[in-house]
C-alpha cells in the first residue's frame, strides 16, 4: 500500500551528504513523496561538492 504522506527535506549550500541522502532514499523506499526545499529553487552543493536541485523554494513550500 502506497503511503500518501509528503516529506520536505531542507537544503542549503555545504549540506552534509549523509544528512540529506540517507533520509531521502529511506523515505522514498518507504513510499513517501519527498521534496527538497531550499531558500531558492536552485542547485546546492554539499561539503563534498555533490549537487542537489531544490524542488521548491521556501516561499513555494506549503504545509498542505
């Protein structure tokens, strides 16, 4: 049965790789819809220069 819950993971430049990617993939595997939210809708880089594109800016994110 697919879970209908949505989860937002916050991102900013110099994010910690494991703090973003580990929860991201575990939540996806559990059936959650996962969105990456940043201050702006752009690409952010981790401390090790791994990129992630924000799906939404903080202004676009809504609780519902």
